[in-house]
C-alpha cells in the first residue's frame, strides 16, 4: 500500500513539474511574441555618431570584437531585451529578467555601415547555438539583433535569410527584436578584456573568439588591430 502511495505521489510530482515547465515555456513564448509586436525605439545620432545594439553571448567577448572594428568609437556592455527595469549582472544571470547581455555600439556611419555591423555580428559567433555562445549557456546569453527602424529591419531580415541559406532554415538561433532600451552595465564590466588580459576566461574564450573574427574580417579592422 505504501509503495502504491509513493508511486502515486511521484507521478503527481512529475506531473506538477512538467506542468510548471510547460507554463514557463509558454510564458517565454508569449513574452517573445509581445516583444516582436512592440514599436522600435530609434536612438538619435549624436555628433555624427549612431548607435546599434546586439547580444551574442558574453558581453566581454562582443565588446572586444566590435571595438576592433574600424569606425567604431566605443562598445559598451549592458543589458537589453527583457521586461524588468534596472537589470544587474546578478539579476540577469538568473534568467528571470528576460534581459540578455548586450552591447551598445557607437559608430561613424561614414566609415562603417549598419549592414557591416550585422556582418560582424553573424561572423563572430556560432550562428546555430541556441541560448548561448561557447561555454556560456542560458537565456541571458542568447543571440539578439535589435533594429530601430524599417530600414534596419530590412537589412537584418536579408542577412538572416543569407545565414539560413548557409546553415539551413530554422537553424539560425538569433532573435530579431525591435529595440526598446539599453541598460548600461556595471563599471567593472566595461573594457573588461583590455583591463583583465590575464583573466582565465579572457585567455581561454574571449581572445580566441576575437582572433577568429579578426582572421575572417581583416578588411574591417582598425589599423592597430591588424596583425
């Protein structure tokens, strides 16, 4: 009798767990759909410089990649794509804020185009990896391209289709979302690769990823980044 009771309890717990997982999945799907239906926010240019926003795994890696690109004045680490205000590194890492580690790219459109920045984006990651890059796993590391207007969305859609032709339809992991807001990350995350060159993660993950990108796109590099 005890065995039957325990078995029944186990089945109930498994059913409850599965139900919770289904609810969480549906919530994430509903949230993603709601985000896609939002109107994109366009950031005004300042002193001739424009801004673009991308998420592609650890922002330490992405920041360093874009700062090696000609025409890029600055790359700032932060958070975007979620539903909470004032996200932090700790809160975003729970995966419950909806935010991904992202970068704000401040660039000169006379030197580098938004289209080129999207090429850098796809060319510096594992395009097919879902919810992460390399060893970093979780929704906070997912890939997102944020667009600010119809022209940018058209560019992103075309580049996305090109990637699907290479990797197969349904195998490109990046989300395409209308930009809403970028939250600047904590000070200690900024220029992390430059300020912490001997950090084990930087040596083992960030720098190899940067080098792979630089070898693929030498024509887009700043002069002091060419080897």
